[in-house]
C-alpha cells in the first residue's frame, strides 16, 4: 500500500513539474516573440535612415504545390524586381521552418534589375497541410516581403 502511494506521489510530482516547465517555456516564447517584433521594428527604422528606399514589384509571391508525397523536395524560384531609381539591398532572407533552405542570386539589385530567391523545402517531416513563410527584408518602401509555399503531404 505504501509503495502504491509513493508511486502516485512520484507521478503527480512529475506531472506538476512538466506543467511548470511547459508554462515557463510558453511564457518565454511569448516574451521572445514580443522582443523580436520590437527589434524588427527598430531595425526597420534604422534601415530607413541608413539606405535610400526604392520600389519593387513581386510577381507571384505564393506557390500552391497541391498534394505531394512525403519526402518530396520542392524547389521554386521567386523573383523581386527593383523598379525604383535607387539600388535595392537585400538584408535578410528568413524562412520560418528549418525544412526550408533559401539562396539569393545577389544582394544588391540595381534599378530595372531583379534578384532570384531560390527556396528548397524538404517535406520528409511534414504531415497534412503545410504553409511555409519566407520573409525577405530589404530597403524597399515596404521594408519586407513575404513569400508563401503551401501544400499537403
């Protein structure tokens, strides 16, 4: 009987500790997200002061791949065209998933020229519907652009 009570006490203790760790992690992520948003806003303001802004055209920022088999490698090129009269500078390309690798053809795009953002997604760890965001930060008037790839595994 005493052993049974000890096991129950142990299980309850483990569950309570797990809940506490989970709550701490959730609060930490929430604070981290707010900090990241504030940092991004501050960096955007600094960029506007440092580099002259330009205009861009993004054609087809969304790719819908439909149904794919698990393990399929999805490759797609997005383009960003500088239609302004100042050079476009790409500061960062930030995919929101570790399954996504992005490459940039060039970081400095002269007026009337374009850059290619190549995205490669590995679907081996995906199940069901997926949506991958790729954020490109630059010195355009918008400051950033989002490219999206969606599908179903």
